[in-house]
């Protein structure tokens, strides 16, 4: 929560509340403006931000950037440090996740509708998972956030201004990490993982190339360009995702430790997660 | 800072360049003079709006029958009718999971599906499209639920602007009594029970409809509504509606092609 003024000092629990109080007294009038600052311009109806504690930490990156691995490791580290963790990701809402899966399988959906179904999925999780968790002082780790959704829709030709307006009520993360990898490296990792490349990951709906590899590379390159575009605007913390997993993890831990006021960043994964540590 | 990511008129103009958005719905308040804007498709779009019980559906039905019987190329579409999100909406409503935001987004997704697969292709194919409720229903109802109107106006920017928007306005009591008399039980969201206006469904419904009507009223000028007096008799109102359609839409474009003269 960097934009409101008071920079991170210790736990962010009471910070949101303080900031609302501070900015509304500074404005003299508008608590509306102060409220909007917690979001991307427009406050979410019915949300009292002064009751929000915890922290929202986002890990973004294209397919094969190592996001999910890092989220698993961070969850274990934070829990070992005594923090309660809630995770979120795309297509995980109770309301529409299954419907989106079906629509994608059937490939019978137009891009505008898909964009809005993903938005529904996002806001359902925001309202029913993230906000309640923040109310209870949890650390929310987001495996992707709406930035991915904007990037995907934008490369399919939907206007960026429209998309930013759509997500204007999304809560501002405290920290957003961008695990950047080249499309070639992403391809290698994805292929190693599942021995195949999916229809959507390679952007085949966009008719970029009949060659799967070419299609994947071109599609991911476009998505990456979108990410570059909002990196500065949304204060992304760029991390080279091609570095080793332990080294990326250390970088993330350092920033998070500073944000949450954790004095040390030492961590070794448990036996359950040791296979990820390579 | 607070404006970060907000729609503005520049992005709006940019939207009109994209292939799927022939014309934008207008930013907050609907300024932008879209009624004068030239239509980029050969079809035409006529919509009816108004609160429940205002008589709009009856009137649109009669208009449709008139055009159907005359053999015109028309298509009729209803708000919230796409099979795509029907099951989701139903699940969300049954379990009362919907917030003002997700309620609004689901209806927008539903509308987008209909718009991209039905309304726009038909307009490009030269049909006269009749819509029972349109995006103004979302503007009125979702703002009444607490959504930001700036956000909503942006959300529906991909929707083509109607050639005529009939707004059926009946006194609240008349409209509400028509609905309550005809329905054994008002549904939860229909009655606006999620707004906690009143524990009594009929009373909540009345208050919710009052808020919606208030929102419709604010759009009369900005969105160039043709206001129809819902207290007039059905027949007189229908005559008036047909006159206005004839005057404002070149019906000849949708008329049946004349058969070649039969050989003598």
C-alpha cells in the first residue's frame, strides 16, 4: 500500500485504517477519494477499508514463470513465521470457475464474454475470499491478479482503457512481484512440465501461426509486452524468473520480510516441498 | 492518482475504432451525442425500458406483431436470456452469493454474449432488432444497488447505441400493483432484498422500483429517451409507438422484397 503515503513500517494491519483517517482529514472532505485510493480508482460497493488488515501480495508472470512454485514456498515460509495465509488465483471462484472451464473446453465463447466471465470470477474471489481474509488479518498470496486478465484481453484486441475501467474496483496490492521470463524459457518449462502446450497458453485462438511453438512464442511475447506496459504504472517489483528457484525465492522473501517486519529471511523447505527446491 | 485506470473521453473515442464496437455507449451521463452519430451498420435497434409493470413488454410485443405480420426483417431479443450464463446466474441467485458487483458482471457477460453473437451480426446483416430491456436496465438497477455509474458506463461501452429508446413511465403504485397482483411470491433479488430496504418483500420491491425509476428519470435527457405515458390505454399507446417508429426508422429498408410479377 505504497501510494497512500506512510511507507511500510512493520505490520500493515493498522496501516490501511490509519491511512484512510489521515487522507480524509487532509482532504478536509472526501472520504470517497480516500476510499478510492485503496482500489484502482473506484471503491467497491459496500466495503469498509478501515476494517481491512493483513496484506495482499501478488505474484504475476506468464505461464512457465514459476509463480505457483514460489507461492507454495512462500506459503510455507510465512506459516512457519506465524502468519495466516490465504491464496487466490484465476478460475478459482465458487461462482463461475466451473462455467469458465466448460466454456474454454467447448471453445464456444467470444472474447468479450470470456473477459467478463473472468472479471466475475475475479470479483467473486475478491469479495468472498480476499476481503474476508484481510478482515481477519491474513496474508493473501495471489497467484496472478487482474494484470494477467488485462494483458490477455488486450492482446486479443480489447481496448486497454476499457479493461482498466473494468478493474477500477480491484483492491491495490501491497506488493506485486513480476516474475519475468523470456517466451523461449517459458516454453521449455511448460513443455517439461506437461509434455504438451495447451490451446490457450499458445494463444491458438488468435491464429498467430499454425506452428505451435511459433504461436506460443509470439503470444507470450505479446503478453510480456503488456506486462512491461503496466510495470511502472502499478509499481511492479521485477524479478528475473529465469534465475534458480532458491534465488528467486530469496528475493521475494527479502521484500516481503521488509514489508511485514519479519527480522530474518532464512528458510529451508520442508520434506514435503523439497522437490521444488532445485 | 485516484483517476488511475478510469475511463475518459479519449479512451472512449479510441473504443469506436475497434471492429466490435461500432459506437460507444457514452461516458458518465451518456454525453457524446451518439443519437446523431452515423450508424456503421445497415440495421436498426429499437429498445424499450421501464420498471416492472410499466407496460413496456406488452407494447413491444404489439410492435413486434405489427412488423411480423407485415413481413419485415426483424429479430426480438430479451435481457438476460442467453443460455451461456443462465446456470451461473441461477446458482448465484439460489444461494444468494451475488454482490452488486458480481450481479452486474454476470448480466454484462450475458449481454456481451448476446451482443456479439446475435445483436451485432444482425445489425450488420440489416435486421431491425427489437430489444425488451437494454443496457439502461443495468444502469438503472445496478446504480440503485450501489454500483458506480462511471464503472457501469464503461462496462457496457461495447454495446451499440439504440436508434430509439422508449421509456415507459407509469406511476409507481400502478406499476407495482400490476406486478404484485400477478405474482404469488416475489423473488429475492427481484424484490431487492439484498439491499436490506425492508423485511417485507412487497415493501422492499416497491422501494427498490422507486430507486430504479429515479435512475431512469436521470437518463431521459442524456440518453435521449422517448418517454411514453404508461397510464394511456394500450391501444392508444401502441398507435403512438408505431407512429414514432415509422417516423424515426426507415422501415422500407426492412420491408419484404417484392415478389416478381407472376406471369400472365
